[in-house]
C-alpha cells in the first residue's frame, strides 16, 4: 500500500498533516514526536504584529471535542522569519510545511506572505480566512463571503508563486460557492474546515466558560460537517482538497478521502495523544491493505464515482 501523494509540485510521503494551531511551529512538538514521520504540518497562524491572544480560560473540553478561543496568539512575522522558519529549515527534512497566515485585511495577509516568501523551510501558505476567534476583525471571517474570500486570495496570489491553500469555514450556506471563488482568485488547494462558532456556558451562572465568551468547536462533533463540506466542494472545484475536522483515527480520515480530500489534517486529537498523526498514518496503511488497495489515492473521491454520500 503506497501512502505517497504527489501534489503541489512535490511528494508528501503520506497524506497526514498536523493542523494549524495544534503543533505550534514544529519545534514545540519535536521532543515528543518525530515530525518526519508525517506527511507534513501547518504552523500556527502568523500575523504581521505579535499577538498575545484572548483572555484565559482559552479552552473548554467537551465529551464530543473542545471549544477554543486562543485568538491567534503568535510571535508575529519578524520572529517567525528570524527564529521559527530557520529551525524548520534545519530540522525538518521529510515533512512538508505550510505556513498559516492571518490578518485584519487583505493588505496584512499579503504583507505576511511577501515577508516570508523568500525564506527556506516551507512549501507554501495556508491562508486562514476562517478563524472565528479573531476579535480584532470586528466583524465576520472573510470566508463567510465569496467576495471577501476572493479579495484576500487574489492579493496573496499577486505576491507569491508558492502553493496557496485557502482555509474555509464550515458555517456557510453553500461551501461550493466560496471554494469556487477562492480557486478563481488563485488558490491551488482548499482546506476544509476551520472550527465552528460555539458557546459553552456555566449552567448555574450563565457565564461563558471561555474568557473571550464564544469560541470555535473542534474534534469529533465537527467531523460530519467537515466531511460534508469536503464532499460538496469536490463537486465544485478540481484543485486538491485538504480535509480537517474531528479526525482521530484512520477510519475518520478515510471518510474525508472518500469525500474527495487528497490530504488530511489532525488537530484536536493530538492534544489527547501527541502521536495521533502517526497513528492515523499507520492505520491508513493497515486499512488500505485490508481493502486490497495499491495506493492511498484510490480512496480519493471514491464516494463520488460510486454515487455515494449524497
Ligand atoms: C487550540 C486550537 C488552535 C487553533 N489555531 C488555529 C490557527 O491558528 N489557525 C487555523 O487556521 N486554525 C486553527 N485551529 C483550527 C484547526 O486547525 C482545525 O481546523 C480545527 O480544529 C478542526 O480540526 P480538529 O477537529 O482535528 O481539531 C485551531 C484549533 C484549535 C483546537
């Protein structure tokens, strides 16, 4: 069973990446896991200025996943350029790295991309258009509308020729419309999905459990929404899709692959088990052999050719 996927002009040794915001910039996990056993990872979202993030508590654990409001805490583009990327360039050999980018407006997104574009250590950018916890945005994430999605993607496209992923939100009326807009504006791939807006309350007091009030739902409860978005987007765009949301084991990942994802990402599951990503890689190998597959790509989009998943 061959696990490699050749996409974006390179080969991923397997289709499993760690999701943005759940593995820092790699270094944070390097003593615990072997990053080079993974297909790759996506960094924490990087903004122009350093951000301290939202008030504590920032996470609430649920039986079905978790709700977080980290608020895009990150060291800012200059320290990422001078410290984080050099570490990745000298320590990560096989895993393919995407730098996640966030901003208050399209100029900020493009400025971050432009500042990092000439550095070593990474393959491309994942443009985070869908963070529900960015209180500084004073509005709604760009990915809730096709026009604002296209505006950010077009601006980023104009300053880099590296692979660009557009990371979209699950809470839109039709993900096909937003995915199409991102691709038309220059996205080379689509990442589906970010967290879903959520609120956890103390039942006695009515106070929000998180310091920032609302947050984003991730983990198992998000998986059916992510699989549905992937399946729907696959009908609308031809570029590779990266599936993320609630993947905890190989059979979860297979749902995304069958729905049309070429790669998958593991996020929340890594908090309970830092080896979750490697576990999914091994499980895919096992499930694929059992199913008599020669290569993992035989799963990709299978639900469409079989007319399933409607
Ligand atoms: C604590 C935490 C921090 C996150 N930070 C980011 C981030 O900085 N940028 C981003 O695009 N997504 C971020 N996400 C969203 C994840 O990358 C992923 O899309 C989402 O959690 C769904 O996957 P999961 O259910 O496997 O966690 C974060 C998620 C969590 C739980």
